[in-house]
C-alpha cells in the first residue's frame, strides 16, 4: 500500500509570502523536489523526517527549517503523522492555483 500524501488546506497570500498549513497522515511522504521560492517549514505537531540539501533531521513541534531557493528537499511523516506550516517567499503561485482539499 502506498502511504497517504499530505493534505494542505487553502493557502493564503499576505505581504509577499504564501502561508500553507499541511496535515501529513502517518507515514505520508513528501517527495524530493525544489522550487524557485524560499520555504520555511515549521512543525506544529507530530514528527517529520525532513531532508534538505542532502542533510536529514527529525523535526518535532516547534522545529523549523529554512530552505533556500532551488535546494532539493522532501520528507516523511512519523508514525503519528505531522501538522506543519509552510511559508513561501515570494508567494508560490502554483499552490494558490491548486483546488482546496
């Protein structure tokens, strides 16, 4: 069985950035990818094993990572899942164009 993906709610654009709250089900995988925007990922609850620029760390509530533009990154939720907040600057147009879950 393929682990479920993250469910991200409707993103909000404000003052030159995009805020995107995400809920990862247990074992959900965020595939490795990169984009032109800087991303700040903040773990709100649960556990997220996150890789950015070839370095892997386990994030818990309150931990954050700053990912510069074009740096490959991705991760996987722990056994309890994870809630996170992603902030992109400049605003990430592709996210705003996705339909709400």
